[in-house]
C-alpha cells in the first residue's frame, strides 16, 4: 500500500502558542474560501480501489455515534494511533495512576469502536517505566506487533529515548531490547522521541530531540533494528544530531520511496524567533546538501512556527502541517507545501503557505497537528481550534493540491466535532475503506479521557 494510504508520523501533543504577521505575509491572515472541483487521480485506478469522496461525516457504525471515549485512571491522553489491517485501531499515549505516575498506555478498539477483549485487560495495556513515562508515537510492524516510542525517566531523573515492543495481544515482546524495553540516553540529561517511522528497510526511525553540553535542545534521529539495537551504519553508531540555530527539535519524520528521510520541527534562529524547519537525509543519516541550505530548509512564519506533521501529496510534494504564532499571541492553522529541494511551492495557497485563523478577527488559536493525503488526492489537515461555544474542538480542513479549501466539505471546508466540554485532535489516519480515524483527548465527566472519532 502506498505511503499516502497510511498514517505518516505522529505527532506530538500540540503546544499552545500562535502566529503573527510579518509585513509580506499580512494577506495570509485571511480565511481561505475558494470553490474547487474534486478530482480523482490515476493512482486510484492503479490500486484498483473504489473510494468515494471523503465528506467528513461522522461514521455512525463506529461506536454507534462515530465517537468513543475511554476514561483510564485519573487522566489519559492519546498522542498517536495506528490502524491495523483488520480495521482495528490501537491508540497510544499516557495515563496517570492514582499515585500520580505517568505510564505508557495503549487501548485497542475493534472496527466497530468497542474495546478489544483480546488485548491487554479489557482492551487496555499500561506499562510503568522508571519514575515517569509517556508514548508520543506508534508504528505497526508487518507481523502485527506494535512499537511505542516516547520517553521515560531513569533513577537520575534523566529523560531517555524509550521504545517498547508489544505483541498483537498487548503483551510485551521480551526479545526486543531488555525484556521488551529500549532506553537510550542521548546527550547529557534529556532526550525524547516525538515520532516513529517504519523505514523501507524494515528498521525503525525515531525522531525527537536531545540536550547536549550547552543544554539546548538539538534535532535528533536514532535508527533501531527490529530487536531494538541501534543500527551502527546510520550516523554515529545509530544516532544523528543536527545542530541548527540556537536550539531545535524534531516533531515528525517520514521516509520517501528513494529511502531518503525528511524530518520536520523548528529551529530557534535567534532568542525570539522559531521557524518552520525541514531536514533531509539519505538512508545512512547524512544530510542531503541539495535540500535547502546544506540539507536544512528554514521558513520563517510570523514570530514562531512549528512543523508537527508531514505527508507526501499526490503530486510528490512535501506537505508540512503545524502552527504559527504572532505578536498578539494568536496561533494559526498552518500548512506549507515544499518541493523536493525544500523550496516553498508558489502555486499553493499564498506563496506556498496557508494560515487559517478559523475564527477571523478573534483572539482564538488554532493548531494543525496531523496531515494526511486522501485517496482522491486532497489534503486533510486535522488539529484543534475554538468552536462555536469558545471551547476547543476536533477540527479538520480539506484542501486541494493548490491549497484551495473544499467548500463542499463540512462548513466552508471545515469540520468541527465537539467531544465533552473540550477536545484536542492529535492524529489522523486513513483506513482501507476510505474512512478516517481521528484521535486525541477530551473531557468526560470531569476527567481527561482517550477520544476517537471516525469519519466517512
């Protein structure tokens, strides 16, 4: 199945910040509304699939109303999820135990939205690691096992790159790392996985950040084999550190058909400004000098901007979703389209960028946490934004390849779903039947709970 048929990378919990207007981008702060016609692409015929156009309507065959919430302990949040071949969904994040400890937490849902009785205990698996731990990303392996990545803290309170491999029934696979767990200290005190990617060679790429000697975050990649061992041929004994600006982090990464890797996040170019950042590497972890400036492409948008998710569009371009912020502390739903050299594509949005305020002329914020490409070729961006009653709600926008909003999608191109008193969409993925699963967290009876919705 081609790369754009799957969930591509994950994303870490969106951070609350926002976007401003640099003079040349003032016109970007208007909501984009354009009539477009939907087109189907030849790759659908090549795959012999018969998808209908995605309309963003809640699929009532999922948990009877299209939405499911699961309360786990005192608090629980989904950071990422994966859709399995049978249509079931495994969601991962963390939950807080009664003693206040954060633990790796997974929940498996059947295709109808019910919890799977054959997974863990009543569909739930919790794994305590060190003094604190949380999942930020998941990847499904060909054998049906799941690898969860995030962080855990050791006895010295250092945060470590952390991976755990689970069998299809939720039990930890003891052949992976040390009794199923891999912890890697990168730098001098803190390192964290934000994203996991299954590479074309079967290895796993972890992207995130680590603190080095100057105590500033630095963009960090690590490559592991199926047994949890670092792949020595990649970078420096399995690890690649990329210094750019005063500090930097990765939130997402994808692999391309030529085995190259593109990772996205931000770079602090000075004390006050963070910029959209993409870095491209070959399969051995060496920066591609033909991409951006010596392998790194930096795009200032407002006062600060962050790439949280990456996808490859139907025309082969890179789609980077995230958010941007401005002097009035308002963040914008942000999408950018880049060519294979890291340059903005001028025929997309306004000079390669879309900045959507969701509610124009307000002080409300919006965040793009996940982008995927639909079988029809359209771009679906998901995250969270203010809803009609001012609370945060699951939010999706649908764009064509030129960045025009599909006005026949939802309300002027936008679908919002309120779950509980507030809800935050973190991750999107596509199922084989053309439906889309969105996951995150939401309030339920006064607690923060796992939340999923499925749309058709």
